[in-house]
């Protein structure tokens, strides 16, 4: 499938649901920010595994339900806590550990393995009978030969954030140089650039986060066998917009 197919499917699923999707994003952002606030290292890691992990999984499940036109509500965001909580938290932990270990080798192997593990949390939704490692293994199998397609799909969203990221990077460089030179005007300019970049990045994320996550969910949904009763939405949509070969 073309990259545009997944994006079009995501936009179609979000139509009429933008208010709920944005509300879920704000709630996810606020809870994640609070969970990531503790300065104590051990408390931070504990909250990341026990709170941020299942919450992130619920956020992905919300968009999967959205893609399948199941009209999810805000409560779906918390389904990572209410459905197989311990398995979800453990899977989140193991996926992050494996990805981190691969990144210790080199960046490229880390990216490749990150793509290989990327469907794990969606699989937790559809395959509650699978264990932690079975879910990860299933994601690796599912992504065999498809990692490049997902990588290209992710890269297609990069232009959305280039300008805010550029402002932040320029601001950081300017601030570092200004402190070394003792230039108050340059410090102010660098700080302003960082603040503007962060505000712009957050503003874009209000639209981009639901759009991006729904697109990745559409990608996953297209990998499920067509005879799966829950997973044919993207295939059906593709049939409407792509002519039969």
C-alpha cells in the first residue's frame, strides 16, 4: 500500500472524532507529564513502567479502535490498566529494554529493532492470550520485510516538525554561545527561539499526535489477515480509493 493510503484512512476515521481524539491527547499528555515529573530516579522508573507504559498502550488502543470505527471513548485511554495490566506493563518494560540494548550497539540497529517491535502494543489488544515475549516475537514476525515501509511512513511526518525543531536547536546553540560570550541580548534571543519552538511543537502536536498514531494503527490493521472480523477496515477503505489491478 502507498503511504497516502494509511494517512487517508486515518483522516477518514478521525472525521467527526477530532474533539474526542484531541481530548484524549491532552489527557494523555497531562498524566504522562505528571508521571515523568519525579526527580527521584527510582520513582521515575517505577511510574514509567506502572503508569506511563499502560497509559501509552491505551493511547495506541484508542486509535486502533478509532481506525476500526468502533467509536472509542475517553475511557479507552485507560484500557491498558483494566485489561491485562501486569502483562501490558511488563511488555512495555521489555520492549524498552530490548530497544535500549540495541541502541547501545549502534543507532541503526536500534532503529531497525524499534521498527520490528513497533506492532507489539497493538498485538496486545488483539491477542490477549499471548505472553509478553510471544507478543514481541509476533511483532517481529509481522514486521519482517515491512520495516522499510513503516520507516518511510514515519519519515513522511517529519516536515511537520522541522521548523519548530530548527527553532529549538538554533535557540540552544545561540544560548550556549551567548553564555560563553556573556551576551545578554543573544541569551534573550536564544531563549525566545526555544520557547517559540516549544510552543509551536506543542501546537502542531495537538493535530499531529492523533493523526500520526491513527496512521500507524491503520498500518498495523492492514497487516491483519483479511478474514479477521475486527481488522478489515483499512482493506475495505483501500478498495474504495485504489482501482483493482
